[in-house]
C-alpha cells in the first residue's frame, strides 16, 4: 500500500533536511527526532490505508490503534462496523470506502487513514512511546 499526497514534495523535503542534519551529527531536538522517525516510516507509503495496514506502518497492534482512534474521537462504532468522524474526514485525516460483500448483498463501510492521518498518528505514538 502506498499513500499519495499533494504535498509530498514538502513532506519529502522536510524528511531529507532532518535526515541530513542527523547524518551530519547535528543535534536535533526530541520533537524533531519523533518527526524523523515518523517520516522514515512513511517513506514507502502512498494512497490510504485500512486500520490493520496503518497499524503495521505505525508498529502497533491493530487493536491498540483502533482503541486509540476511538478514544480520540477519530472513529465510532456503528452496528458491527467502525465509522469515521465527519470532522476527521473534513480535515483530510480519514476517509471511508464502501466494500461490497457478496453473500450479504450489501456493502460494508471501511475506515481508511490518509497520509496526513498516518503522519499525525505517527507523531502521537512516538510521543506516547517517549513518555
């Protein structure tokens, strides 16, 4: 899976600057270290990711990511599915996709996380890990 982002040049440029500074031995602050780790994980992603794939990128268990997303108001339960909070969709952090289910004759809604959302989550999980 790969994430496509309209500002990939800005994201990539920021990543390259951080990496160059770290390779030159220049001291970078804790916040920048967290960002560098997050950008490193995002280097090979484009498109949107389902929660399970996003958890793999973030190196957390899918249940932990789901619990975090629910606790922070990113998603909410709707029957036996998860739905994205409209505010998170509008801000570009999440999307929803209808997936057809042959046996049931109806679709299921799948929450998908954008590159912007992955970046924000990566920073949050790095800060949690550092605490």
